[in-house]
């Protein structure tokens, strides 16, 4: 938590300038596009390996991401930034080609992550509703459909046909609720879920259960209900700034994804999330007049103008 808080603070401090913030977002969007393309190719050409180099303990590897859900979680953060920079008329000088976010959406669908694909489509719908020009909206939808057809949605359709999409998750959630009931206020300790869970397990799938596939329940089981409420306060606090910014939608969407998965278990992924939260915080603090820089406020004002 301290490292993530430090990441958000460093981003808020560094990105108080509107110009620097726009450069950061543009760089992040291009990074998301390049990484999504590499991950897509790596999935089909280096099965069971991380970027053709390192063996992975998991079979479903997407580039540097150890699961399709982690890959989709990263796209949930970077895709809204890319789509916003393709559609918003206020960022003319940093405008991105429309095929960049279209590809990222197609890659998310191709990953086969059910929650991830659904949330990416929700993000796209929300952003397209706010788009000023109908022609651009139509072009994006057309490009996205074409790219989805090229990359394929077979894995996603196959998983959507599962008659019981909550198989195992339901039992894990029930066991986790028992853990919470056992120690509702102090929990079992941060990072202890995999050690404590076997004592409450209701089934044996033959695999080690490392997470609850519901981060909200896992937070309450490990740190107690107050710890989960802290995360809830953060989710509520960033919701309006995320919606107002459009590009920050992914920070709120990640909390929704956490209802069926554990997107905050990977520090590398979560650090990007908190960097975006810091960028949102920079905007909010500037609007209420809180000084983030003591020695260069004049330059920042000039950049923002």
C-alpha cells in the first residue's frame, strides 16, 4: 500500500502540468498499443513462455502477463486513454490514429477474458457517447468490428458458452465469507490468503488457490472489513474525477473487475493504475488550488495556459 500510495503521489507531483500530463497519457497510450500487439503475437508463438524467453508456471500467457485477465486488466487502463486521445477535440496536437484503440479493443476481445471484454465494451460505449462527431464514432465501430473479425473472438465465445461461468468462484467466495466471519475486524493478515484458505475450502480442484477471484472479499479476509472499506473509499473518491476525465475510466473499471478477479495482485499492473489515479489527483488539486510545486508554480501556470 505504501508503494502504491507513493506511486500516486509521485504521479500527482510530477504531472501537475497539463502539458506534461498530456505527454504522459500519450506515451502510455502508445505503450499500451505496442504491448498489446507484442502480447497478442507472443500468445500464439511462445505458449507457456513469457516473451519467448522465460518459462511460465501458467499456460495462458499473454506477453509479460501471466493470464488473460491480467492482460485485459492492463487494456482496461490504457484503452480509454487511447480512445479519448483519438476522439476528443481538445487534444488536437496529440491526436492518435483511430486504429490504435480499435486494435486494443480487438486484442481484449481476442484474449477471451469474459469480464475484461465486457468492461472494455462498456468503456468504449461510454466514451463514444461523449464523442462530439458521429462520423468518427462510426469509423471507430467499423474499425473495431473489422479487427475483431481478424483477431478472432472464438476463445471468448467458447467461454461465454460455459453453462456455469461461476464454477469454483462460487465455492471460493463462500469459503472466503466464512474466513471473514471468523475474523471480521482484523482479518488473517495481508498476503496470507493462500495459506489460510485450505482450512475453509469446500472443494478440491487439484490446483492451488492463491486468490479469492474477488478482491473485495479477499481484502476483507486478509485485512478485515475496515481494510476493505479503505479500498471502497478510494473507489468512491476517484469515481467522479475518472468519469469527468474520460481517460481515467479504467481506474474505476478496475474496481468492478475486482468483483470477479484479482487485478490488484500484480504490482506492475496496479502501479499503472495508481499512476493514473495520481494524474487524476493532480487535476483535482489544481482545481481547488492546492499547490503541488513550491518552486515552479509560475512555469506550471504557463504550461497550463
